C-alpha cells in the first residue's frame, strides 16, 4: 500500500510490534489483576520522559534539526505518519525500560532488593542493557532515517545536540554517534532513581 521495500517493511513490522507490545502486556496484566503499581508508574513516567526528553524533538526537528519526514523515504512517511512517530517510538522506549526492570529483577532479586538503594552493580546492568539496545536501534533499526551528523534536533536528554556529536565507532560501516547514545546514558540514572524512590515510598506507606 505504501510501496515499502523489504527492508522498510521489516522496519515497520518491528516498530509496530515493539510499540504495541507494552500496551498488550499492560492490558493482560490489568485483566489478570497482576499489575505492580511501582512498575506501572515507572513505565508511565518513562513514556513521558522519553517523549518530552527526545522523541518529540527528534520527530519534529524542533531545534537545529530536520523533521523525521525529511530524513526518511516517502514510503516510510506513509507507513509511519509523522504525528504518530513520537508516540510509537516512546511506546517502544517503554518496552525497553520494562525489559530492563525484568532483567534487573531476575539477576538480583534472590540476593537483595535491587530497588532499595543505589547499587553500582544494578546501575551497570541497567546501563549495559539500555546502551546495547540503543546501539542496535541506531545501527540496525533506524539507520534509514537517522540522517547524517547534524540532522537530528537538540533535546533535553541530548544536551549537546549535534553541536558536539563525534562518531564513537562503526558497525558494518554504520556509525554509532555520541548524540544518539547520550539519551540512554542519561535515562539510566533517571530510571534507576525513579525505581528507588517509588520503592522507598511504597515501604513507607506499608509501615504507616
């Protein structure tokens, strides 16, 4: 319908899958009454932090950047309308955070509560997951629309914007840039601190 080539079609399938999965999971857990309130709040906050921290800025090219509609093909613009782009990407970011929470719980929950207080081992696990998935996204997922150096907007969670954006390394001839990775470098302590705060608040409410 949108005249997508095979690579673009595969991108669309993955994007909508990643965006819809947290919605489907949330509805499932809500129906089963198995929703962890702290997790739910963290995921909701993650959506808005990602949306207003970088996704909206990247979508519309708000400050010294090109809008996504000018950084990708007409076929992709047809399949992912610009006004829907930041919503889908933010939902995908929610899935990333959800998986990160799951990984941390699986690794540490039998030893200690990973969200009780700051622990560098927990932080490193978050950091490795967040950065690793973002490298995958930059190199293998959005290389068709990230644009060249200088095309991406400044954003609150990309504080240096394209003004200082060195190429860190390359994978398969595709660059991994500082600007793109800076978002999840900053998201890591933000998400971790949110989980610690909510955990302490829950424990305090239980005591009272």
